């Protein structure tokens, strides 16, 4: 599987973020196919230091509460 490899690559790019959020959170889009398999998300930080998470499957973007 490519998940481990992806995680290592992303970790090098940005060490401050849990860049790869697979299988931990659930997509807010209830029709998203991620509900039937392992969810995959990409995280990003916006200008307000908020963590934005984007679903790999349906590309829905939402905010993640974190300190
Ligand atoms: Zn989704």
C-alpha cells in the first residue's frame, strides 16, 4: 500500500502538521465514498492558523478544531 510511503513524504514537507489524516476523522459529507472505506484527508493551515482539512474523495473542505 502507498499510505506509509505517502505519510513519510508528506512528513518531510511539513513537520508541524498531521498532514495525512487517514481513517481518523469522518467526512462531513454523508454521501462521500470515504464512509465505505478508509477516509483520506489532506490538511492545510490558513492565514488565521486554522487547520483546514480536505477530503481526498469528495474534496469537501472543512475546518478542524485544534490548538
Ligand atoms: Zn468526502
